C-alpha cells in the first residue's frame, strides 16, 4: 500500500516522496532498514532513489537483491532517509554547488 494511503490527509504542499515513513512502516522493518521497502514507500524508482540520495545505482540494486548488505554507516543513512526523506534530499541538494 502506498505511503499516501497509510497516512492521514497530506498537507497540500507535501507529496508522497517527502513524507517520513509511518511508525508502522518503521516497526515492520528489521533492525536494518530494508532499502526496497523504504524506496517503494517513497514511491521512487531505483534510479530516482539512487540519484536523490546519492547512492550508486549498482550498490542499491545489490542491496535490494540481497547480493550485499549495507554496512553500518549505510544502514544509519538509510534510517535517516526513512525518517526524514525530504530533509535528507534538501540537505544533499544544498551541497551540490560546493
């Protein structure tokens, strides 16, 4: 079920990709966030998620297909994305010109 159907009425300026995951989404995840669940809940393709959060596409695909697992810093980063997707994307976009 898309994230927009799980949450109460969204604010007009919000879209599904900018809302944090619900507490039930976060509770369903194992200790390590499952990147595919996070990405799908945000309504993003692999390409969009990889570009928005600056994760190499091949790495993302490896994580999603179970060939490799995110290391500890990557797991922490995925938790931040799940909790604050819009803020994370904004923080990254503000540093593009740096």
